[in-house]
C-alpha cells in the first residue's frame, strides 16, 4: 500500500497552479482531486476541478472510473474539515480505499474544504465538468512561497488585475531588462526593478541581498501601518 499523508492547503494551491505552455491540470495523469463531502455540499461549491467521490449502496467509497491511480502523480482527497490522519472521517475512509491500488501516497487535504476555501476563496466553483478547451484556458496563479505573503510568478500574472486583487499583491520585484510596459493597467504599489537578461547564465544570486532587503522593508512598513491602524493613539 502507498500510504496516506497530509497535504497543506498551500501545497494543493501550488499543485493546482503548475504549468508549462498550458496548465498541468490538462494532463489526466497529473492530479485526481476528490471531494468526499455530501452531494449537496459539493453542488453548492467545491475546489476547482474536484470530482465528487461516489459511494455504493453500503456507503463504501468507490474508485473513480476512468482514473488510472497507478499512473497518477497526485491523488488528493478532502472533506469538510479533517486535519489529521486519525479518525474515520469521509476523507480518511475514501483515501484508504484508494491507497490499495495507488503507487503514490494518497494525500488528505489538511483542514479540508473549510480551510482551503477560506485561504483561497477564488478557487471555489460550482462547475462540475470541463471541456478540453476549458481546461486549456485555465490560467494558473503565481506559485506561493510564503502563505499570503510571497509569490513567484511571470509577466502575465504580474499584470493580471484579478490575480493582484485575489492575492492582495501590494508590491513587486520585477526581474527583466524592460520595465516600460509592465504594471500599466493597475495600481502597482511598490516596485523593485532588477535589470538582468533572461538567461540561465545570469548571476541572480548577487541580487538576492537587494531583493531581501526590499521585502524586509515592506514587512516593517506593513507592521508600522498595522500599529497605527489598530492603535490610533500612537503618534
């Protein structure tokens, strides 16, 4: 048996947002995301691309049809709020069935749908089926390095106002030679521009102290702002 393991919400977020030319979610052997909650809860809203885990007449979870668990890179199960591998909640019971035939460990989303949807409400949906064109059209979000604080993305993501709003982006570290047309369509906040060529031979490491200092200064500024907001008597 492949075993069970917990999957942090940020890990699922990053798995959902892997991409090359297209989203990795278009690869049928990449991810199977299963919702083990009640049908009414699933129909109300679920994580994007999640399929509902089905049960037989005895209440035993079934292996999803047309899913080759032996070939899957990731299989992740969630219910409402499971946060450990102990107990016998819906996610645990479903995962135990799946691990019997999976080559890789079955991941259980820590905190379940309640925590994930609170962290990433923009990844909730009511869509049940996706056409190949709809899967190709999925636009990944930046990779999360530190939850709700630090992300790594590309030019398109840095200029997408919906992503900026959803992730509450306040500042950017722009690493490229051209700054003329970047961030022109939305409020940019603070910006550090590091001018280097897009080449594997560039010495990015030498710019790390400058970038780290910029990020640290932002954190200090945010803390000071918070102090003044929550304690108006300070001056």
